[in-house]
């Protein structure tokens, strides 16, 4: 069990920068998730922690030890790969005990550790099988077992659920969370799926283009995104973005989205936004903050009427799409209240959850 | 023809079954016809001669009488005769001198085949790893250069070795004498002659092993090596625990295959030593040639060649089993 | 959030040594190149030596100067051989035999492979295994009975089968057909069945499917098999040695070995030149079509 620290990590491949300056402190026993689109550098960062890639510059600490020039086998880490990387010619037992056998652990201790891990992962009756006789989910569990058995300082997961079908993915996600509750090792988990990030992480690290966009708890990252990228990446369906202008009229701030549509800024935000009047900004609002209009308006909300373009019934809710000034906007309404496509509908926007983004810096104000 | 097919389809169920069967029958007839030349070649030029060889081996020298296993008795009698005569007083002396030629042929063939294949396998394995280790771009160049011995017709390259081993002008001896080592009598001395034959054989065959092992090595997923690195394996442990087991099949197939080919080798021994000195490098193929074609004793030659057969058959069965295992795995 | 930073600040930190893992990797690379170079020297030494000797006159050879270097290079060996009628006859015989054998082999192999890979008929599976087994039967097993068979045919029908180079065209296919068929079966089997069905619907008969679809798609395999057949035919030594004796019937490998080595006096300059010229066609093909050459080799085992 140990903390991990990355100081100004840079990695360039043949003049192409993959990671451009990462600073990260991971606390002991923390489950941290690196999330971002393909090519954002998250896997590269993970592999640098593992020692499978060497950092071009910067320092990596595992525990208190500087590990830049320490080879993977001496870093006391364990890794779960996307393709499981199980040794096909060995049984499950041999796969899990391989690292221990290399280090010449006594047979009794090997057996104890393997059986313990197998119990945690519920694979005790698979110990004598070979990888090719196992299903995808079982293989993934064996891969995790191999990691647990080593009792390392850090667990590293490289997109472990990407090869599984959707239903299995949800199941394994819960398994991983349960295992982490039992085996509380520091974990660095990489994924491109923001749902996985949100459900598993103690803290989320959103990466893009080799840099960290934001670090925070899942709630922080969801409700208080720091940049345009984070706001648009986290949450499904994605946040709506509309170009807007901030106007002032009789001591009130108004967000103008089009000639026909504008929203008043809630009083709590006025002070923050006032300096930006007249700027070109981007208005962000999540679909779940655009709901059907009903009865009285709560403070900070505004009602408006739109012509529905597309209506998608999802069962539990219905997604409605409409166009504002050429941009498609998504709202989430109660199925009973939803109108049909082509009809007008009264919607209410909860502006207490609005975001304004500076177009020059892409920062959320 | 598409029209015809469409018309057939619209026929009633029973009719459709009949035409389908006719189509299948016609198809298998066509297939058989296409395979006929192959069957002719195999039957006429391989199976029949092989069977005929068995028949020939059982005739006497003038091929008038049927002598059953007489030829083998002849070959082996002297083998056994030697053992009886051998020990007593002049044990080691008469053993060497009186060892029947055929026994020597068997011993030499086995010696050459086994030692050559072992060397080739080891060299091929090592080379495959070195080539795999260097950056991808350079691999093609090195691989290209290393395969050259295999590409050159063995008869031609053996002439080069013959020249290199020449008693008076050997280029090797030229170097040896220059650095103070004695000149080696190469092909004049039985032990050096055997060494020369094996060396030539290994030189020709090692590249083949390298290519096959390289292909097998490349099919081992890189992630397994990464997982092993994290599990704590050194490069040697990676080769022992991962590469070797996963290449096991190809290693076996290639080695068995080479065993067959090396065992039956003719060109190298014929050109380099012609079996000499004093028949100390004779192998099955060259001795069969000498007795059968040059000595005009066809049945004897046939029996010598045939002696290879059991060993080849065992190797062939082992190969087949490994090939089947390979297609079933993973 | 940053619990660990405080601890780290206090500790005396030594600067990381960048590239130490890369240095280990560089060391591994050095040794790899070192041994590769060693083996390249070992493997290329004989052909290079052949070339050096071929540029020497007999005088220089018998003078026993440094055998590894030419002091007075001359092309006389080359000009002698290439203008010598006998040598050219060897070349001609080899070329004709090889080309014809390749053609015969490819026709037989492609037809048979197509039939075995695609169309199931009674016994096709055993035949496929039989093809593979046939490849394992060495020529040294067959040459004696074949010799007797040919002599027999000569006695009965008067057709002279021994001592004619065109006999080889009958014999070589035993060596080339099995393996070429095996290679082609592998390539044909890997063509998706949907292509057949599309062709059938488009109205193609089996012959047309073979010519228009299979052969073009499996062209790399065909090239690999062709190269294999050519190399084996060109290099064969045992069959021509056993079956051809008169000088004008010999093919190149046998011709060089038997006629240039006359009695006790060996003209090594000429022998090496002849050997080099004899090795040239396979080497040239290899140089230009190396990938196909290697694909042919590995196809046998890895395509199972």
C-alpha cells in the first residue's frame, strides 16, 4: 500500500508529445480514475507508472521511492490489461502464482494467497482450467486475481472492461468496486468510459491532449466542471452548448441565445458574471436541467416554448430535441408530458445549474 | 447460368432435392477430376515406387530370385559378426577396423542427423530472438542476409566448402597457420571429415530454423511479455516460461521435419567426401547410390534406402500429431 | 488532497537518472547486433569466398597468396565459362527443365488445391493428409526403384527414359507438387466462402471461379509456390546425377560438379565461377521477391 506521485511528467514519442506535463498526487488506498478520449495520454501515463514506458522527463514516486530508473519487476506493482494477458499454456492457478513462483515464495504461502484471492473473486472452482476454457468475465477475474495475489503497493488497470459486452461490463464494474472495498490497495484505473469513471472513482482525473483538464471527486467534476472539455465529456447525454451573449438590462443580467430566446441569470451568479457583459460566451446546460413546464416556476428557472424536432422515448424518460439558432438542444422530460415531434412544447430551464464558458480560454467561469 | 439456377429454385421441393443432389454429384465429379493429376503423381511416382522398393529389397543381386529378407541378413550379418569377433584380446583395435560398413552407415546417418538438427535448432532459436529484438525496420535487412545459405543450391555451396577444406589450399588453414595453430587435415581425417559434413549441413539449415522460429516468436503477444515483466521476470525467465512453451509446437514440427530431411541428405556428403575417407562419412543416401546405381546392385541399394523408412515414418506421425494439435489450440 | 507532498518535500531527493532503462535496452541491442553480425559473417563467408576465388586466375590460386583477397582480379573465368558451349548447354537444360517443371507443378497443384480446399468429395480429407505425408518422403528413398522402373519401361517399350534431361520433368514434380499443393490449399482455404457464393450468384462456373476469383486473390500464394518449385527444381542434384550421364544431358548442378572436376587437377577458379553462376538464379529471385520466398517457407508449417 503506498501513495503515488507524478511530478511534471512529460513523454514524447519521436517528436510527438503524448503527455505534456502531468502533476498528480494519489493518496494511499485511493481509487483514482484517469479518463479521457483515445489518444489523450492516459494509457501512456499508466504505463509510465508501471515502468513499461520511460518518462522523457519528470519524476515518478511510488511510496517515497523515486522509481524512474527502476524496472517494472522491482516496482512492486500489479497490472490488469485490457486483453487480460493471461498465459495461455498455464492453468488459472499457475497464472495467478507465476509472479510468486518467480520470486521463490514457499509453496504453502503461494497456495494460501491464491486460494484467498480466488475466494474474493469467486473463481475457486476454475483454478485448474486453462484460459481458453474461460469466458471473458472469468478471464478478467483471473487477471485481477493475478494482481491481488502479488499484494503490491499499487494496482494498475488499463481499460480492463473495454473488451466485454455492455451487460457484463456493468456487472464487472460492481465486482471491481466490491474487490476494492475488500482489498484496499491504491488503484490507478484508466478508461475512456466516463460512466465507469464516475461509478468507480474516489477522484476522477479528466485528461485531454496529454494534459490534465481537471481533478476532482465525481460530483465535483460533474456539477462543477472547470473547462469546456470536462463539461462536455462528463455526463451522458452530453451537456448542451450554445453560443450566447451576456447582456445587461435594468440591473439584471440576461443570457441571450437567439433573437427569440434569452434567460435571466439567477441572482447568485450575477456578481460572478457581471465583468463579462458584452463578451462572446458559451452557455452550457445539461439535458436533465431542461424539463417539462408544470405549474409554478421555482426561483432561478425560466420557461420557454419551442418546436420539437425529434422525440426519443427512453421508457423512464423521453428525450426531446429542438433547435435554437441552428444548434440542436436536448432536454429530458417526463414521458407523460412529452409532445410529439413537430409540435410546440413548454419547457423549463433550471438556470441554477447553468455554466458560462469563456470562448478564448475554454474555462468555465 | 444464373437464370438456370433461378429456374431450379422454383421447382417443387422434391424436384429441388433431386436437382440439388445432381448438382452435388456433378460437383464432386468435377472436384475429383481436378484432383486426378495430383493423385496420378502421388500414386505413380511416389506410392508405387515406394512399394516397388520394398519388393526390390527382397530380390537377390541379379534380381532373378526372391530372397525375402536376405539382403538385410547380409547387411546385418557382418554387423553381428563383428561384435563376436571384436572383444577378446584386440578389443578396441578390431572393433574399429572390422565394424561393418552398414553399421557405420547407420551410426553416421544418425550422428549427422541428430547433431546437425540440435545445432540448427539452437542457432535458429538464438538468432530468431536476436532478430526479433532489433527495431522492426532493420529486421528485414538482417533476416535477408541471414537466409542466404538456405537460398543457394546446396550442391553449389558445398563446392565452396570443398574448396575451403582443400588439403593444400584451405583458406581456413591459411588463417590457422598464420596465428600459430596447426593446419587441419579436414577431409582427409575421418573425424574432421564428419565435422566438416555437419558444419556444412548446419550452415545450410540453420537459416530455415531461424525463419520458422522468428515467425513463431512474432505470434507471441507482446502483452504477455509486459505482464511477465510486471510479475518480475528477467529476459531469460521470459524466454523460458513464455516463449519456449508457446513455440513448443513449431519447434517440434521444424525439428522433426529437419530430422527427416537431414537424415536423407545426399548432396552434401556426396560432393564433400563421397562417403570417405574409408566410408567414415557414408550415409544412407550416398551408400544406396554407391551400391545401387554405381555398383549395379539395385536390390541392395533399395534395402539400404528402405532402412530409413521406419525412422521417417515415426517422425512423420509425430509431425502430423503436432500439426493437428496446433490447429486445435487457442 | 495532496497528503503525500508534505512528506516528499522533506526527503533528500536524488535526481532521477533518465534513460537508465533505455540504457539497459541499448546494451541488449548492442549484443544483439554483435551476435547478428557474427552470424552474418559466418553465413555469408562461403559465397563471398566463392566470389573472390572466381576473380582469380589459376596462377594466382596456385601461388597460394592470401586466399581471402584478390590481388589481380580477372574476369577470365567468367568469360571462359560463358563462352564454353558445354556450360551454356548446362544452363539451357536447367532453365528449360525448371520452367517446364514449374508450369506442370503449378497446374497440377492449383487444380488439386482448389478441389481439396473448396469441394468436398469422398476421400478428400485423406487425400489432403496424404499430400502432406508425400512431401515427407525424401527423394533418396525413391530414386532406386524409379531407376529400375525406368529401365524396365525402356526394356518393354524401347522408350529411353534414362539419360535424357526431359526425364527430369517427369521426376521433379514428386518433389514440388506435394508442397505446392499444400501451400495453395492453405491460401485457398483462407479465402472467405462469401466470395464463392457471390461468384456463383453472378453466374460463374467452377473453372471461372478458379480463374477469375481464386487465382487473383491468392496470387501471393501462387508466387510463393512458384518460387519454391523453381528453387527446388534448379537445385536438385540426386535425380540428375542418377538419371543423366552424357555431358549434353546434364543440368547445371551435376554438370559443374562432374565436368569441372576432372581427374586430379581442379581448376578452382572456374569451379567457383561455375558454382556462383549456378547459384545466381535462385539468389536473384530471392533478392527481388524475398517476402514471397519467406512466405512460401513459413506457409507450410504455420498454416497447419
